[in-house]
C-alpha cells in the first residue's frame, strides 16, 4: 500500500489504518514532497464533546461575540465548542503515532507520475498493490467553470 500526500486526508486515513487489524500485516509507505514539519495551515471546527483533537487544539472557544453597527451580541456556544488545531501540531502528533507502527515508512519524495500500481518518484520508482493519492487532480481546476466557486476570506484578530 502506498499513500501519496501526508496532508489532512492522507494522515487521517493512515491513523485509521494503523488502528485497524486488517492492515497489521500490510506494509505501508507514505510519500510526500514535504517534511510536514512547519505550520502550513490552521484548522478550525465545531465539536460537541471533548475528543482526541481536543488534546492537540491550540485554542478552544466557549464564547462568541458578534458585532455590527446596530448591536453587540455576547453569547454562549454551549453545547458546542469552537476549536483551532495548528497543522504543525497535527503533523507532529500523527508522525508520533505512525512511528509506533512497525509497518509504516515515511519517505520524502516528489511524485512525477502515478499509474494504477506504479509511481514514478523524483529518482526512485515505487510499486504497490493499492495506491491512495490524496492530491487534488489537475482536472479539478481545469473544470472549475462547471461549479460555483466560493472564495473564503477571514478577517479578524488573534487573541494571544
Ligand atoms: C488558510 C487555510 C485555512 C483553512 N482552514 C480550514 C478550517 O478552518 N477548517 C477546515 O476544515 N478546513 C480548512 N482549510 C481547508 C483544509 O486545510 C484543506 O481542505 C485540507 O487541508 C486538505 O487536505 P488534503 O489532505 O486534501 O490536502 P493537503 O493537506 O494539501 O495534502 C496534500 C499533500 O500532498 C502533498 N503533495 C502534493 N503534490 C505532491 C507530489 N507531487 N508528490 C508528493 N507529495 C505531494 C503535499 O505536500 C501535501 O502534504 C483551510 C485551508 C487553508 C489553505
């Protein structure tokens, strides 16, 4: 099994796989062009209860504040919490979990070409029974006119 892309999708999948007895005897290779050691993004999300991501969350909010020229609303987010996970913490946490699994190997390499069971890396070729490629296919952007595009922008301040 080869997994290309150690981002949110690839790593979430790997965490599930190393906890599933089905994959215990399989050898898994993770291929990513980056080390995944810098904070390249931040994930914010809502949660009802304390979960595994709570322990790596940098910040958890229980209060919300809405301000416009007419009013100011200070409100309780109960029963939800809004949480922020820095990707660097997620990568570190996941790498720690993967290091405990003897059947997982991580290789830094840039994939040039991927076919059904073969991957051409920058200087090495790889073969696998199954390949999970989490990169966004180039055709997605080419066909962008078929869909409504939403460009998201955040404006605000960070409470340190
Ligand atoms: C600024 C920002 C804020 C965001 N905030 C939120 C948020 O608050 N909540 C939320 O849910 N989502 C948020 N998102 C969206 C979320 O981050 C992405 O949807 C998610 O990270 C995508 O994960 P992925 O695994 O699909 O892709 P990625 O995380 O991009 O992973 C793809 C991986 O493939 C690797 N790769 C690419 N090409 C190659 C190659 N040729 N060879 C080898 N490896 C390769 C890359 O290095 C990368 O590690 C945000 C995104 C951004 C940019």
